[in-house]
C-alpha cells in the first residue's frame, strides 16, 4: 500500500480519535473524497491499535489502577478506587458491544458508511454537543464518576457506531449533560475508549487475520506507529486547550463539514 495512504489514514485516526469530530467518519471519507483506494480493515484496525496505546500511556496512572483493580472485580470485590474504575469501564462498554454485534449481524454497519449519513450526524451531533457544553449547570470531577453515570455514558457511546457521530464527541456530550467539567468529561471519554477500542479491535481483527499477509502486517505496523504518535500529540494538545477553550471550535468544524457533505450528497 502506498505510504501516503498509510500516512493519511494514521494522521486522520490519530488526530480525530480523541477530538469530538468522528475518526471513523473521516476514515470513510478519505477514499470517497480523494479518489484514493480504500485503506481497508487491516489499516483501520492498525490505526485504532495505535491510538489505543496512546491513550493508555497518556492516562497511565488511571489505566494502570483500573488494570490492577480488574482481578478484584472478577472476584466480586469492589474495594479499591481502581476496582471501581474497572467496573465503571466494563459497564460503560456493554451497550456499545451489544449494539455493535447487532449492527454487524444485520449488515447495517456497512449500509451507513456513506456521505449522507456522515453529513447529517456531523451536523446534528455537533449541535447537540454545543447545547450540552453551554447549558451544563454543575461542575463534577472525574473521580465523582458513578455506576449510573457510567451506564448512561455507555448508552450514549453506543450511538457513536453510526458513522460521523464521534465516539469521543457523544460521550463528552453525555458527560457534560451529567455535569462534569470539560477536562474531566474528556478524561472519562478517553478512558472509555480503551475497552471500546479493544472490543472493536478483537471483532474486526478476527475478520482480517485470516486474509492478512506479511505485507499487510507490515503496512499495519507502520500505520499503527504513525497513529500512535499523532494521537499522543493530539490528545495532549486537546487536554491542555480544554483548560481555557470550550468545545465550540469543534462544533463549528462539524457544522461546516456536515453542510458541505450534505451539499455533495444531495447535489
């Protein structure tokens, strides 16, 4: 596969995975708007793995605590903050796994991979994010996360399987509606991405492993490394900016892109 395709796919995934602008939507648009060959599922899985390691490293203190607490959860002991975080992440992931399997079995996931759907979801959920960001009343912090809030955010996250919705965007929207601060909303959203990316990686990885060859594995490794560094930079910048900037710039981008895509779709 041409290096330019790998680079573009990695940069798009790495930069947009943690921004509320939909990485999957941009990956679908890449071949449709540029005329380039579709990068395929091998590369899609690889760049997701790259961003997975980026968020794990960036939030290492939280992810290591949850990882250490996971065995305690499996034994039915929720007696540490790490165990409670692990339980919250499990609960938040269940809805997206169930919805993802349903979409896969019904074939709806492929049917929704088009410019029209992405245009509408970009526009609608961008405005929903703006509404949630501007109308929040309370100022909760990430360490105040509850099981009820984890489930609520998990249900919102399931909607992100519709291309263009944005997994980070919809979970940040949910967190803002629940009263969490901007930076804490983003943090919870990023932590939720870890089990979600692992689940989707296992699902897609099982499909592509059979057909993958040595060259595909090499291309995937290159794409994953590039996506890792792009995601680490994008994540760091966004978390810093959220201390002083709202989500409005991302909303403006989504609205403009949505209008453009709908113009192309209905032209």
